[in-house]
C-alpha cells in the first residue's frame, strides 16, 4: 500500500469559460468538482495505474463531507482522513477555453487544533505499518507546526518506509534536513530553497542539503533528476496546452509507481513526464488522459544531464 498525506486537502472546482476577461460577467460552460489537494491527486493517479493507495490528512465541515463522499463514490484510494471541526478549503480553477490558460484561486486552509494534530500523528504511525512508500504533499494548514514534514519524514525513516516530500518554503527547508528519500520541487521552489536559478546547480545543492535524490519540475521542459545513480533530463516531445492543475502531482505518482515497480531512473522519469503531460491534456484538475499517457510514454526523451 502507498500512503499519501495531504494536510491541506481541498475540494477542487473547475470552471470553464469561453474567454476570461477582467471586470466582466462570464457564463460558465462547464463545472467539475473533485476531491483535491496534492496528495489526493497523487493517490487518484496511482489508483488509476493499479496501485493500492490510502489517503490521510484532514477533512472537516460541509466541504470536507462533500470531499469524503466523492472519495467513497469511486473505486480507488482508501479514505483514512482525520476529521476536524473547521471546514476544508476549496480551490477554484477557471479555464479560458480560447487561450487554454488557467487562473487558480486557493482558499486558506482550516485551522488545526493541537488535539487534531495529535490524532493525525497517531493515525500516521498506524498507517505506516502497512505502507510500502509514503508521499508527503502540499502546504501546511494553520495550526500545524512548520517543522511538521521534518517530523513525518523522520517517523517514516524510522519505520523503514521510503518517503517522498513535495512541498515548498520553510516546510521544505526543514523537511530536506530530515533526509527524505526524494524531493520533487518545481523551479521556483528549488530557487527559494537554494538561492540559485540555474536548475542543475540548484538541484545538486538541494541534494547536498539532505535529500537522497532530487527531481526538479521544469514545467513544459520536463524533469531534471540528480540521484546517487546519475543525473538525467526527461522532456515531453512538445509543450502541452491545457489545464496544468495537478500535473506536478501526476509526476509524483509516476515517480512513486516507478519506485515500487523497481524501474531504473530513466524509465521512472519517462513515466512521470508522460503522466504529467497527459494530465495537462485532461479537462479536469488532477485526472489524466490514459490514451495520451500511453502514447506519450514512448515519446519522452531522457538524456544524461
């Protein structure tokens, strides 16, 4: 079982409009709702690839109830979310059908009480007992200690469970120092962590700070990996137009899937890039186009960096 942790879950709402223009009214042509938050997106992709997945984190209020009902309504991830008194946040993605651009609006997360945080830690340790890998994903909601991910990384390592960390800012800086097996920052998060805007130098620096391996997301330019086995750059055959929401989460799912399937690094990276590009092609946040994924998988280029 793969365990994904989403401390700041969300109900993802996607609006599609013909053309997004400021200071005007818009007629929405389509609305879609999905359980969201980075780790939930990762879990959904892993489940679609045939892996057994459990999601944990927090959910509360009317929005949390909708999120949990949606999780229960489709085959896939097992719901091990911890209930809280405050309401789960929503994220709004507005897709401009004319340009393909997406505007994202993220609500603040709910406040987590000390008792709720303690209940989560107990659930996390329990779930680690049956986990083959764990992904720690996304931002921290108010009330959760800034060093939370560092603590969760150390707990996973003590249990002998490989751990992937995908977050940003101070939680990433502290989490890296706890020596996760893999981190997956994007270019901006990597620059904030290391102070360098040169991708290879920044990726190498991030690994020196404690991560066993670093895979940096370069947007349309694919992934850059620095690992004990070598360095690679993986790229899609061409930039993809569409909704990028969840594309990085699909890359995380590809990396975890490749780890469990014991693929060599170039094949893991090809899977991650193909899934990410196929997610951009999907009209709904956090889903991926299976036919596009299978076609792209054979066309991703992977070269030594």
